[in-house]
């Protein structure tokens, strides 16, 4: 007999036994009741037991629903999703299904700027939309915050791209909660399942890896398909992440200096400070191997402070390196400020304190902000720039021309220097439109009383063109490559002796 039935009859027996019966009231021989009160008591007891059993069953059912459903969106939880995917893949053919990973770009910015309620509304609308437009036989779950996983019976990449465009078209659904000008963006990754017996957790992880690496690639809004190379890239990132603190403690990070020269007299006027990693086993690592990762995991903030303090230490020595203990020639060193520092409300005070510690005048240090920062959060950017400017530092807009928001922001930002993006020099000025654009930017900067710097200059032709157009300062391999601190100091002494 099933356990639930046993419990039912046990309750019935106990409750009936509580009713005072006598042989005169209940006859076992003819199964008749001589007292109607006893009869009613038994019926009520039976009804009570049935109700208790039914309520218990319903509560268990509800509990299972709570455990297997996401509270906010009503989608499956990851545990239930994995179970369902496992069942589907048991009867599936290789390359019949694809695992998709999808999340909202800058979801944290949305919740901070517009409110958590707006963020929740978007997630609810997205969940409804995915359920409505997903192909038949799909399974969907919300893993955490704004991250969703989908199993869909589609494997052709162009068709997958079309579906992702359909999945992420939420303009109508979010019209009532987001400002009209705000464009909701998504990052997505896909893994085509060739091995149907592969662990579902690994399958989800591979789709997530494709999404994460794709988001940091050249086309962050395009669907990124998982490849075996991504696995080694992910392992590389893991190795770098595990190694970065050890490297910092062991002084493996070094500051290199790339000299800057004035176009009008050819003299050195300063340098740009750049981070390098002299790894204890792998030697000098290219910045592209670790800087983008540090920007994502926040370690870049530690690097920013390290570079800034190293520059102040160098300037302190240089300012006292003349024969009589004075500065041989004033120079300006520029340091990069990462996106993460924009969210540090005390960054200007921190930099001012470090400069004061080494008695460095703030005008000797230039803070470089890449143009892409200006596409993040205008209010935060302007506050950070104004704080830095009020502390006495110069501000440079790096890679100008690589983004889309520069012209509209130039009227507001308190910048002193405009660095032309090296992509402007791709054809060396052979392209007529290219020459017109470079000339226009330089003239515009002059009208705004901003100094212009050309970076990435690699040959005489580029140098002559920029000088002719009136560019103020030049930097690039044609003049000097980035060099260790001691070499740069020697270069300065030779130039000003």
C-alpha cells in the first residue's frame, strides 16, 4: 500500500478511536449503527482526514513550483532547466540543438540610473517575450540577475543570428519604462551541441564563455559562437587573474615612458606613462594580454594608482636632478585613467594627495581619459573631470575620433588636450577625406583653445602632414618607442644638457 494511503487510514483509525463507542452502540456482526452520533462522528473524521490529505498534497505541489520557478519572471530555475535539457538531449542527435547565453549590457547602470523597479520590469518583459517568440521545443531559464540561458532546436549560424535579433527586440515592450532615446543592448553567445552526452553545466558554461569573450571583442553586440580557441582564451584569463596579485606583490609591473615631442621645435616636452608586465616565467607580456582583463575585473584601479605614484616619484627625482638640485627642464607626463575610476568619488583627492606627498605640481601631470569613457555615464564623467580639473591637473581626451559622442560632449568637458586617434592616419594622408577630417579636428581644437597631440605616428610622411596642418605635439614609433624609466631619464638628460 502507498505511504500516503497508509497515513490516511492511520489518521482515520486514530480519530475514530477517540469517539467513545460501546458494544451496544456499534454492532460488528451486522455492521449497523445503533447511535446516529457515532455515525456522524465517523463521517466527519473521514472528511477531516481527506481534507488534511488534500491540503498536504497541494502544499507539496506549490512547494515544488516555488523551487522550480524563478520568483521574478516565472521561468524555470537553473536546476529545473538542467533537468529538462538533460532529458531532451538523451533523445537528440548531434548538432540538433544550440545553447544560447543572453544578458543585458549595462544592466547595473539601468538599475542605478532609472531604479531597480525599472530593471525588474525589463526582466519580466524579456522573459515573456522569449517565451512568446522562441521556436517550438525550446527551454528557457533565468540563471541570475539579467543572465538567461536558452536551449533551442536551431544550429545554422545565420538563423541563430536572426533569432537573437528577434529575442532582443524589446523596444515596444520597454517603451513605457525606458526613456525614448535609450537603446537597450544585449550580449549573446552560442554553443552548438555536438556531444549530446556532455554535462549540461559545461554546455551552459561554454555558451557563457562565448558571450563574455564576444562582449569584449570587436563586435560586442553580435552573436558570438563558441570555438575551441575560446577555451584556451578563457584559461589564459583565468591564469592571469590568479597571477595578478602575486605579480603586483613581486614588483613585476613596470612603468614605461613613450616620449612626446613638440612639432614647432622638435624638443621633448614629456611622455605618456604606460604599464608593462615583466612576468617571472613568460617575460614581457603585451598590454593587450592583461589590460582589457584588468579593466573588466577592477584590478586596473590598483594599476592606475601604481602608475600615477610611479610617475610622481619619477618627476620628484627629475625636478631635483639639475647640477644645483633644481629641475633641468619642466616636463609633463600623462597617465591613463580607467573607466572604473569614474565610479570612485574620491579619485581627484587621492591623486592630489599622492602628488602632494612628492611635492609635484598638479600641472606637471596630465590625466588621459579615452573617448569611449564618454559613452558610459555623462554625469559621472563630467563630475570626475571637473573634480580632477579643480585639483589642478590637465585633462586629455585620448583616442579622439574612435567613438560617436565626442562632438556633442566637447562643449561640456573641461579638457585641455585632444589626442587624435591613430586610425586617422591609416592611409598616411593619401585619402582626401581623411586629410579634410584631420585638418578640421585640429582647427576645431585650436578654436576651443585645446592642444592637439597626434599618437601612433610611424613614418616621415605622416609626421610632415601633421606638422603642415598645425598639430602641436607628436608621439609614435617614428620618434621613439616606449622605454623603461632609466632609459627615458637618460634621454631627457641628453636632450637638456
